[in-house]
C-alpha cells in the first residue's frame, strides 16, 4: 500500500466557497489567519466549488470565473503556494468518493439537527434548497477534512456544529470498520505482552474512563501504554483504541481551531455581507473604497459636528482597530469624545492607513490577472499534491470496507 509524504507539522484544512468577490471581512477574519497558519502548519486551502453548488446549483455560469478570481485574491493577499497547498475541490475527485462512502453510515438525524440547515433555508427563501446536496453539506465537509486526516480545522463559532458532525462521522467510521483482522491480532499480542494483571488494571481504567470521561484518567492510560517498552507501536495504537471504545483511527477526529469573527462591520453598521449590499470588496479600488468609507454610518449620537461621540459605538472605529496605528487611534479617541474632530476628519485619517495597506494587494491582483497561467499552474500543482494525500486515505478506507481497489 502506498503512503503519502511525511510532514512533521500538524495538518490544517480549510476552504472557501467561490460565490463572488471577497470583502474586507474575509481578509480580516479568515485570510490573515491563513497567512499565519501556513507558517506553523502543513496547510491545505481549497476553493470549495462543489460546496458553492449546494446553494447556487441553478446558475453555475460564473463558478469557474469565481473560482480563479478567489484563488487570485488569496495569492494577492499573501497566501503562499510554497508554504501551503492550494487546490480546487472538484479537481480532487477523492472528495466525492469519500463523501459517498461516508453518506452510507451517516444517520439522517445528524444532518437535520445542524442549526444552519433550517436557518439558511429561512434566509435564502429565493432559492430551492430542499435538496440532498444542501442537507448533506456537512457530509461533504467531513470528506473534505477527513480525506487529508487533518488534525485541525479553523472555523468560526457558527461552523462548530458542522465540525462536530465530522468528528461524529469519523468516530462512527472507526468504530464500525477499525477493528477485525490485524486489529484483533495486535490486541491479543499486546495483552499477552502486558500479562493478565496489567491487562485487568487497564481494562478497569478504560471502563471508568468511558463512563466518566475523566481526562486525567485517559492521560494515565496513554502514559502507561506509550512508555511500556514491551509493546510495539502498533500494539500501543490498538490498545489505546480498545480503551477508548473505538477501532483503529483510520480517520482521525479533527479539532476545531476557533477563529475570531471579523471586527469589520458593513458600511451601514450591520454585519458585512454581499447580500446586504454593505460590503467593501477586497478588489474595490481607491475611489470606491474612499466613497464607501466617507459615506459610512457613524456614532448616531454625533448629530452635529459639535456633539461629542464614543468610538466604541461607531462602526468606523472597528476599521481604525484593524488598519490604523496606535497614535492615530489615540487621536481618534480623544478627538471624538471631545468633539475636537469631525467624522469626516476621522474617516480621512483612516483612509490614509487603509489605502496604504490595500494598494500592494491591488497591484499583485492586477499582475496575477495579467498572467492567468500562473494561477492555473498553482492550482494544477496543488491539486496533484492534494490527490496524492487523498488517494492514500482512500486506499485505507476501501480496505476497511472490503472494497476492491481499481487497477
């Protein structure tokens, strides 16, 4: 059986749906986090074009364009293909195969109870979402993560429920298919090496752990088995799985890496969203950004220029926190509270910092758009690397299910 390449860094998987231009909320809340993660982890970042079809299946005409522009924006802000693997979901068909196999063992109730299932049906009433694809979104997301055996997934609070479904699916798969054959052989040989007394003690600890969930007790079990020189590494893995009450971790359970929500509100003070028509797009240029900031909602208490305000109540203040220097923020706080500056003064000072930070991103975006083959080469190379990893996982999954391998 082939094996994927070894990387000592913990593996991270994350994706974005190509449904239109990214806005500054994505830059602040997601992409800056990706840029930091790629320095410390083995990262897989993908354009989730199949996921886009779960809500945009009726009109996919812009999907290919949106996908390439999405990745172009990633590269423009600093997501680095030398540090991370960038690819397109549909270019790695192993996602679809694992999605199919996992759907066979996923109870319907697990999907129906995901909070966003009902919420988005209410919010997107203009679309027909009574489809399996929309209901099965968490299973496809599970396949996206589990096919790379990711150890962590950066998610917002609203996506934690989806990732918990992924963890439950992995747990169920391992319980159903991670036993038998070599598992039983290693379990028997491991117990024989431990001897009856030590085996009884570990069995009792395992029983107590499964009943109580006591993490200190679990740590004791792990230390005891991992430090026993009599056991092979495979026997240690199998004995730990038995103690946990599961099978061999063919599909490891990923951990959620909670990311902070974007601090940037929309121009009307509400959550920034394309559907609210209040977003500042990442590719908006100087004149558009200037107009949107200068007409942005401010502290409602400042009806007149002479009225004092409170920065914490003003949507513009969040932009100062993201883009301005400490000196500028101090100037804004003092001037706003004393009515020493007007809202336009505040916004113009902000624009000086914003435009300076965004200008290099626009330049890189233009350069990449002028050379589209560069983006295609990044995606072709990244998708091939992703397929190598995904194929290795699928081999073990097919083995566990007793499926014949394609020649």
